[in-house]
């Protein structure tokens, strides 16, 4: 069971660049890359809010729960 981060998908759908998102949110590109790869233990709500603001999406568009038997979406 895990949480899958779909930030790459949203960036692609919105035709947005990681560099621009990182600058808007106020985090480094390296930290954004770790978030995109799902290699973080958590994310602050204010960071998530700014990401959603920039991408005009909901948190559920970025984070998906995947059970053990689920096929990755």
C-alpha cells in the first residue's frame, strides 16, 4: 500500500515546467524532484496548497492511494 504522487502527470497536462512550479512554491528544484519521485515522507499543507494553486487542481489530483492489489494508475 502506498501513496502515488502524480505531479509529473499534472505538470504535463498543464504544460508547466518544474522550474516555474518550484519558484512559485518557494522550494528548490531538487526538493520538487524528490516530491515528484515520491521519495519524501510528507508534504506541508501550505506547500500542497501552493502547488494546487499553480496547477489549478485539487490535492486528490496529485495524490492517489494505491492498495497492494491495485494496478498503478
